[in-house]
C-alpha cells in the first residue's frame, strides 16, 4: 500500500473520531438534566470523598489558601 493512501486513511479515521466526539458533545449539551441533580449540595454533606470539586469542605479549604 502506498504511503499517501495510508496517510489518507489515517486522516479519515481521525476526522471520523473527531466528528463522533463533536456530535456526542452537542447531543449531551441538548439533553436536559434529570430530576434531583439540582440538589447535589445536600447529598455532598454526607459524602466522604474530599477530592471532589462539589464538596463544600474542599471549597472552603481553597478559600483559606
């Protein structure tokens, strides 16, 4: 197989993957949030994961620094 054909196939595969990514991103943005997702702060009060970006304790630590 010629090198130019291999390069063309590689560019086609990359373009296809990029297209799938953009399409899934757009479809994800259009999808409405399910009920109950708005109340994430109430659920975080009992969560033991400190590295989560939604954790209030982690936000307080960042504010002190």
